[in-house]
C-alpha cells in the first residue's frame, strides 16, 4: 500500500493536509486496491505506557523475516479483551471521521507544519 501511495504523490508538493489526504485517498492499483483516508485531528495524550501484561495479551505474530519490523495483529478472543482496563481515549471525535472519508473536508486544508 505505501509504495502505491508514494507512486501516486511522487513529485507533488505536499503543501497542505488537504493535498496529502486527497493524494492518499485517490490511490488505486490495477488489482483493485482502493485507499480510504481522512485526517484525524483528535488530540492524543503523550507518554502513555503499555504494561508488560498488556503487551503479552496482544495477539501479535512476528514474521520470520525481520521480526522486529514485520508482524501481524489478530483479534483477541472476547474474554481476553474484557480483562484489560480501559485505555485513555482521545479528547473528541472530529466530524470528519463521522462522514465518508471520500468526502472532502474544509478542515483538511490546514498547512502542514
């Protein structure tokens, strides 16, 4: 997916989030891959630590090739999910996430800083 996105925006000046999101969301491949994207403007708290217990409970499968970088997440069984304490949530859900990612949003037009 990332190589296709990179090919799609090659040479395009990424001057605003609107341009970046539109280039990503207009990425397709010959085999039918279609990318959906929207800008998430929620505020996320920094410095939240993941405990060793939470790490052990992740359904993570490491790859045989470069296992520090290549891995797969799978859903956990429902009973294991209930054992975890709730994580802090982002402050709010922006309206842009409640609408179709393919619809342009004026809030995407902020310059990239």
